[in-house]
C-alpha cells in the first residue's frame, strides 16, 4: 500500500497495548542460545514471522517491552517514551525511546515493524513522529545504534541522522569462572576508584583517545565526568540505554610515568537476569589486560557470579562495547574469554542549531 494512502497512525502507547507490544518486541528480539561444549558460541534464533528491527544482539528479556513492564520500578522509567503504529485496529510497529533528562538527549532503543512490504514506511513514520515530539519536549540530540542490515542505516540517514562510528559488541559466557582478586593487586597496578576530582583528567583522557569529530558530536561536559560512578549513560555505548544496573562503579588507572590517567574502567552490576556491563577507555599504548582482569574479578564479587558452586542458570554473563578506534582493547577482552558477537553503527542527529559566536575577522 502506498505511504500516502495508508490509514494507520502513530500514537503514544497505552497500557492496553501491553500484550500486542510485548509480542512485537519478542518476535523482533529472539532469544540467544548457547551451543557447543565450550559454552560461548552465541547463535540467534530466527523470528517466527518477518520483522524489521534495530538488530541489536541481546536477548528478548533484555530489551522487550513486556519484560520492562514486568521488571521492578526503574526498568521502564516514567520519563521514557513509547510509540506504536496502529492500522486497522492492530499494532504493526513499536518504537521505544530512552530519555536522558540530565543531558536532554533521546536514544532510540527499539524500532520494530511487521515486515509485510511496508515495514520501511512504518518505521520511517515512527521516527518522524518521535523526532517531532522530542523537539517539542526540548531534546538536544537523538541517538541510535543499529546493525547495518534491513535498511536500518539508510532509514536514519534519510531522517537526517549522521553516521559517526561503529562498535563491536562482545559477550562473555556466564559459564566462565571470574578471576580472583589478589589483595594489593589494584594498588600495585595503580588502579583506584574514580572520584569527582578526576573529572578534568578523565575529560583529557577522553579527548586523547577520541577523534575530534566524535568528541564534538557527543559533547561531554565536566559534570558528566564528575558523576561517572553513579551514571551509566556516560561514556555512551550502544548498550548503556538498554541495560539496567543495580550499581555502577568507576575506576581509573594511573599512568606509569605519573602523567595523568592511562585508563578508565566502568562497571555495571546486573539487575534481574541481565548481563553485567564493562566499559574500558585507555591510551593506545597502554596495556589494559590487568585492568580488565581486575574489573571481571570485581563483577564476580559484586554480582555473586564468581562462586564455582553457583549454577550456570543463575550466573550473569558480561557484555562490553569497543569502538573501532579503541583497538586493541577488544583483543585484551577476548583474551579474558569475551567473544565478538556483532558490530553496530552509531548515528546521531542534532536537534539544536549551532550558532557561531561573534568574532573579529580581518577586513578585506
């Protein structure tokens, strides 16, 4: 059916939509099963009916709307937005947005539509609707991470988004034992908890490892780094809007020559059945092996997953994101049992117009 003649409409989701929205989300995000005796070869199931989604490689329980309504308070936050596409009394699409009210940024974390020849039009109309709604509510930026498949990247670029990077998503199977934490190992390696006094050094570290165009697009400020231990949205990755954490911790590692910080470690302790989360940022010449092993040991201790007597069903895996310009951190993670399961594209759209400040220029 041509877009102009479609009778459907995009509207805000209601509680009465719960069952239909949950089913759409379940079909778009099939569960990940682990195959093989080694226990860390992920395989994504095929959906029972054709769907188009953002294609993030996480299980249905991690992102599905049904699970978010079912989970405790804090999973689906009151300021987040959800939209559905309704046509002929049936729902054919769902979009979910995470709102970072501190930074006035919106992140599209779910965009699903039944693919019966019209999924592209349905998803484009939902994106246009949520962007108009976001502009009215004062959103400064719109973010999205998606697999480069099913027309995802083309859809968002048509809507005015700019593609600025790629991330590799890695997963560590819960059957792997977590490393032990030898006493005194952290102090010997120069690892300590991050504080608000590290904000300037953290900002400098970020600028040293991040390309200038990406730095300008993400626009982090000093207060963002001051609240690093208590926040999961900075530094941004494709997983931070999806996962919910019982606790967020941050650590820094001093450079051996005393010249500031060499690396940063951010840990998210899992809530419910979600995986733990790890984010590492380091200078290219710095070996992050010790820091990563320390972080895994902490996650095992904090989450209770490091006990060998705990059954695999009750343990948590670990997920991490590494951007292409952050190599070789991905290789250090793989050495500790993580495996790359997908690559996603990062896109952003500025909702505010940048105005150049007045300045004196040479007369001609």
